[in-house]
C-alpha cells in the first residue's frame, strides 16, 4: 500500500470517530438539545468501547493510540471510563466536559496531521 493509501485509510478511520464524538459532545453540551439524553448514552457506550480491549478493531486501535498520547498510556482508559460513567449518571462536571473536549480535539488534531502527511507537508 502506498503512503497516500495508508494515510488515507488512517484519516478515514480517525475522521469517522472524530466526527461522531464531535457531534455527540455538541449535543451533550447544548442546554437546548432535545436529544441530550440519547447523546449522553451513545457517547458513554462509545467511550466504553474505546477503553475495552475486547472491542479491538484497527480503527479503535488508532483512536486508542491518539488518546494514549493525549492522556498517557496508563491514564487514557480510566479517563474514558470515568467520563462514560458520568455521562451514564447524568452528572457531568466541568472536568468531564474538559476531558470530552480534549478527546475530540486530540482526534481532530491527528486528522489534520494525517491530512498534512498525505499532502507531503513536513
């Protein structure tokens, strides 16, 4: 597989998760969101999948790599589980919201860097 094909595949897989998390975080943060409760549930399920080794796929492996880099190898699973539990309990605090924003930002940043690699930027 060429570098372009490899980077394109990585970008596509990361972008799928990045877009989904962005959409759900916006719904969770919106005070007027009619689907906030379902977004909280969906986001909690997704975070738990990302933290559970039994849900290992290539795409999840890529997302985990990005989140390990963002939160530290020993901390990313606990971070995901803690935020997922807060979402399930409907008790998100500012720290949880900040961690959700960091998750979304880390994935978006990696997508941008992957696009740069595809374009041949240093």
